[in-house]
C-alpha cells in the first residue's frame, strides 16, 4: 500500500513543478513583449538603411527592400528594450559589409527571377555572391550568357574557383573548373567526351611524367588499364581506395593510350624491381 502513495506524491510533485514551469514561461513571455519589435523598426528605418548602404540603385519596391534586408536587420536590432537609433543599426549592418552583401545577393537571387532582373540587380548578385554560387552558379551563368555579359561571366568564373566546387578539370566549353567525376560540367551541363578530358589533363604526357616518380604505380596503371585523377594528380587504383570526399576522375586507357605508353612500360619493367 505504500508504493502507490509514494507514486502519488511523486506525481503531485511533478504536477507542481510543471505548473511552476508554465508560470515561468508565461512570465518570460510577458517580459518579451516589452522588447522592441524589429519589424516595426524595419517599417520606420528601411529607407534610411537602403540609401546609406548604397542600395537605392537596385530599384526595388518598398516591400521587396524590406524583404531583402529583413533577416540581417532583425539580428542587427537584437533583443533590446530601448529603441536603437537608425545610425546604430546601420553601423552594425556595415561592420561586415562584404558578408552582408553576400547574404543580400543570395536573397535577391532567390526573390527575383534572374531573367526578369535589371542589369543592375544581376550585377549586384554576381559581384557579391559567395558560397551560394554552389547552388546558383548554373543559373547565373545561363543568364549572363543570354545577356552576352562576358565581363560578368569572367567574374563568375573566378568566384567559382574561390567559393564553388572547384574541380581539377576545367570545362572545355565554359572554362569553369566545374567538370564533375561523371564527366559533366556542373555549370553548363556539357558532357565532356573521354578524349577531351584526357586532353585537358595532359594525357599521355601526364603518365609519362608519372612513370618517373612512381614506376611501380605506373606499371599498375598500365596493366589494370585505368587510373584516377584528382587535385593531387595521378593516382593508381590501389591508392584511390581510401580517398573519399575528393573529386576523383576515373580515366580509362584507350588502345591508343596503351600504344603510346608501351615503350615507357617496357622501360620501367627493365629499370626497376
Ligand atoms: Zn562547362
């Protein structure tokens, strides 16, 4: 008979602490209501913020501007009980202008159709985009090609090398380092033929040079008929097993490749153990 009583006492205690918990929550909620509402502040300050940041040329509507800067604006306001001055908010926003603009460039690219953007808007996106180029790169490239903006394509290309999925194989069509291990260019979707990929990576000279550094690896490649290619160069099949998370291209030797490499193979067999 004692057990149920203990359980009951425990249950009562739990209920008690639960109601205390809800009371606490309610208290914090009432406290929160006293904080400055950043969205109200956004309504008042957006115009000053946009013009001070030099974004008026984007020519967006009031609603679009508010949408554009909403998230960074809210975090710049923070949780405060006294209303901050607009200069304080602008100061906080411009503390890291490059990163702020990268966020805004990404947001703008998501908010607006690229093909409906003004030239100024598209330029803003291309100038300031950073990591988001990983997702937006192909569409931005397509749009810049459509507008024949070679200057923007050049800029995109260097941004890709810096922030994109930088591949050791350059696309022969668009010039981006964006050919993926399936031999398809991530940026322009060009499917790179075997021969072209080999030309890009400098075959068969590449393997002739490799034979000098690693004769046994070279022999392995010659006899197995393929190798991997990555940022570190040639990798024999047996050494590629542990390499995950790297862009590795499987390159199969053609008859012609084997013919070209044959003398080096015979040489290497005679020279080293
Ligand atoms: Zn391409």
